[in-house]
């Protein structure tokens, strides 16, 4: 389990990480996203004991990340963002060296290591300096995982990998998750978060601005569908079941549905003659896009929030899951609901 | 200490050690070879052509007539400062700052070994390799002397000479090592690592120029080691060794302390 409590590590008054609080439970994959320079790598290097936190406590399995770094490393696999290996070593030699540095001498069980080498098609002949950067990354993945660690700290592990290897790596993460590993995954790729993570934290300018559950996020997510009807549809019926819509022409509509009510929408639409039914998928990427835009400051957040609340009445939401409502209003106090903002944009 | 890392250091730096050992051995061998037990006069004649001040500055001011003294003044008076100094600067940089700068040090720290253990291993390698360098020099000097002038070398004094020079080099090495641990980039590590020994060297050379500059020698570490004084028995090797050992210990502790707390670069 990875735990951060009020961790602050300043490079300057604006650079660094500030009052970070989050935890990654056993068997959980935590997606750590945010724009460049937000402090993701700093957090990870702090967790790996490479830099010391100025304030607060960071622990992995209850061990302090700086003072007990070597004990933590026994059971941790770390894939750094920038791969730096001993260039003049041969691949086999390097793998043996790392194994020995882990305190394992002689011909021990190399089954897991061989399996990883095979899985990621790592070229084991030749020197490291002659390898491509993608191959070096694959080698790093093998070294990070070959001792079957309980905790995985991955800093943009798939950058530089080809799509096939990316996919294999994500499969591996899912397998490891099923085996009860604790995984912190820093990434820019939302597909990766969608595919592997249970929770996602968004870091911006050193502060955690979102920390939420992917499952509930999915339920709250609004799906949009572009529908072409053969005849004017029964709009009353659509409204009655609580779906929003926007009319483009006599027969072209965009219909909005909460992520957990798609089945109801299907039933409603089954009474109509539908010619075209296209999903206008709203990915996590769109939801988080706002956090990547630097110019959105806290004040603008507030303005948007007010607009959202004004507009809320216009969109029929009477059938929303009632239990979500209080949570929503509570959230709006601090930050705008991403879903609402997107809806705003769409309406505009 | 981490054995696999120590072995890796040996593999990485043996060539460097061999180059320096070979260079210094050749010098030492040639110096022993040109020794003429019957006529030290030729050498003194040659020196007299040069300005006295220059000869003094080079440390060749007094040439002892015995073989041990001859070696002490010609080899352990001047060359012994330069070659090991360059070796220390290069090696200390290779052991820490270079890997930190390149980022490969991270892969060492991402194994279950503490920073202290790893940096102590690097420091021990530095000291051990300097030890090996001087062992080679001792053996070459002893072998050459016995081959050309059997029985003329005072082995005990020659051993003391090497011990003193070895500990002095280790101290210089630890200065370089400290800066290598302190900085995250090779440039300042090399700059300060070179500045200190070169500064000592210049002060030492200047102090020998005249009476009026003699006080500068007090600020130079190299002044503590005087080969000829060891041969004549004027200075006590145990005192010199003890002093150097204290310096080595302090610098090593400082290097480990600085490294174990610092922020490593991305």
C-alpha cells in the first residue's frame, strides 16, 4: 500500500508538489495523470527515495520512502520515465548484475525473468548502447518485474513502446492487479487509465485536483449519440425518461444519456425508426482535458460553476440517480463537474 | 559494501588503473635504470645547468647519493604529485558524478541497497585501487633495484616512502570523491575535484621557490609529504600516515553524509 500524507516538496514557490494526500490500496491500480511539469515524476522519485520530501510522510507498506528506501526496494518494481542504463554492459550481464544487486547469487530461479524476456521480446544478445530506446524501455520493464514485486511504481511505462508492446504491458498490469499487486501508474494516455485503473488522480501544478473512482466516474459520465430518425421522434417519451437532446434538423438529433442508463435509452429508441445511431464517445480524455489547460484558473472554475448550476434546470435531470445528487452538489462547491462543463461546451 | 558493485567497478576501471600504473612504472624503472652508483656527479652537473630556483621548484634541489634517496628525490619529489592526482580526478568522477549525471545511478538505488552502502562501496574501490597502484609501484621499484643494483635499495625506507605517498594520494582522492558526491553534474565535480589538488600542487611548488614564499607550503597538503625527509629519517612516517588517515576518514564521512541526504537529479 502506498500512502502520502500532506507531502510537500518544493523546488521553488510554484514548482514542486504541495500537500499531496492520496493512497493506493493493495490490489488497486491508481492512474496518475496531469500535464507535463505537474510534479508526477517528482512524486514518483520521492516515493522511490531518490529525493526527500520537505514535509509530510510518504510510506510504502508502512515504510518511510526515504529512510527505508532499501527495504522498500526489496518488494518494489520501478520503471522510470527516462531510461538510463549502464550503456557499456551487455544485456545478459546487466540482468545478472541487477539480480546480484538484489542479493541473489548463483543460478537461481530465472523462470519469471525468462518469461518476461520472451513476453516483451527483449533482445538479450549485444550491448545495451546498441539498443533502440524502445528496447531499452522493455529491458527496464523486465528488470523492474523480474523479482515479482508487490508494489509497482510505473512512470510513463509505455512511452516509447510500439502499440503491440503497449498492449502487452497493459495486459500484464491487469494480471498483476488480479494477483493483488499495488500499482501506481503515471501516464498521459487516457486509454491506459480507462483500461487498467480503479482510481485516477489528476495532478496540476503540484496539487492533486481530482481523485476519483473510475466506476462512479463512468456512471456519471454523459454519453452522447448522434441519431437520425426516419420520422419525427416522440420527443415527449425521450424527455420523460430524462434524456437530454439537441435538435439539428427535422430528423437529426444528439441525445445525451447518463453512462448507467444506456439500456433505458435503447428501449425508448426501439419504438422509433432509427436510421443512423452513432456514438459520440466522450472519453475520460475529454473529462480531464480541462486540467491540461493551464489558463483555467480557480476563479474561472467558479464562474463556470455558476453557469452550470443555472443551466442545470434547463436539462431534464429529474430521473438522475438520486444518490448521486448530494455528492454532486458537494463537489460543485470546490470544482466544476467535468461532465457539466463538457455539456456546457456541447450546448454552446 | 556491495560485492557485485565492487566487481563492476573493477571491470569498469581496471584499464584506467593499468594505464596509470604502466606510465608510473616506466618512469620509476627509467629513474632506477639511470642511477649511477659511482657518479651521481653527472646528474648534479646536469641540474647545475638549470636555474637553481627552477630545480628547487621541481623538488630536485637536493639529490641524495644513495639509490633510495635518488629515487625519493627524482620520483617521490615531483612526479608522485602529478600522475596520481590526475588518476584521482578521473576515477572519482567516474565512480559517482558520471553515473549520477547520466542517470544510471538510479538503477543502483532501485535495488535493495541503501545509499550509504553503495557510496561506501564506491569510496572503498577508490581507496583500494590507489592501494593497488602503489603496490605495483613498490614491486616494480623493488624488482628493478634488485635486478640492476642488488642489495642497494633500503627496502624498509622504500616501503615507508610508498606508504606515505599512497596515503597522500588517497587523501587527494577523497577530496575529489567528496566533490563527486556533492554535485549532481560532472562539470562542477570535475572542476572542484581538480581545483583542490592543483591548488595544493601550485602552492607546494611556489613555496619551494624562495624563502619568502615558503609560508605558502603550510596551506598545501603535498607539503606534508617530503620523500627525502623520510629517507633521511627527518620526518616520522607514523605521524604523516596518521595525519593522512584522519583526513581520509573525515572526507569519506563527509562524502557519505552529503550523498546520503542529497536530491538526485532526474
